C-alpha cells in the first residue's frame, strides 16, 4: 500500500490538485526582508507532466491597511523556464481598474540562506508592469 501505481509518476498523480495559499509578500528574497503585504489565492497543477500551474491570486499591500490590491491570473511554468507571465486583471484602492502583466520567476530554496517552513520549496519573484 501507499505506493505509486506502476507506470505513474508523482507529477501525474498531482495533476488537477488545487493548492490554496496565504503568503507574505516581501521586498526581497532574503530571509527577514521587509514585509510589503500578502498574496492570497490558489494554483492548480494544469499539466500531466507537472510543468505548469494555473494561478489566480490577489496581492494585498500593507500600506493603507490592505485597501490597495492587484489581482493576477495566468499560467506559471514550473520547469527550467526562466520566467512566465501573468495577467493583471484588476485591483482595488489606488489600483482600481488596473491592468497589465507581471513577470514571475521561480527560485528554488536550496542555497542554505532561506528558511524552510511548512514544506516551502520555492520562492517566487514578481515584477509588475501596469497602468491604472
């Protein structure tokens, strides 16, 4: 029991799995970097090979009591691709009616400088380009 069925990979078993998150947004990648806000949303493993995820989340910014936010949607490639793009599909507060795109880069957390909590395995870096 508790074995992967013959011929199946872990990635194939994860296909369609939804993961919900409520994570901190920080200024940089370093442990202890200043808090900017939080990201709340979900992603779904959207390829049988485990190489992409459909993501939808809101970035809520601490300044002004979390009244300012941006909403993101798109497909994030999880392979060795250096970056993916997500659409910015709206916002609240000073970002109401915002649109644009964000470049998302994935960094593995294996350099010994990051703290591993609750199974954290990757770090995402977002750069947003928007009009509002």
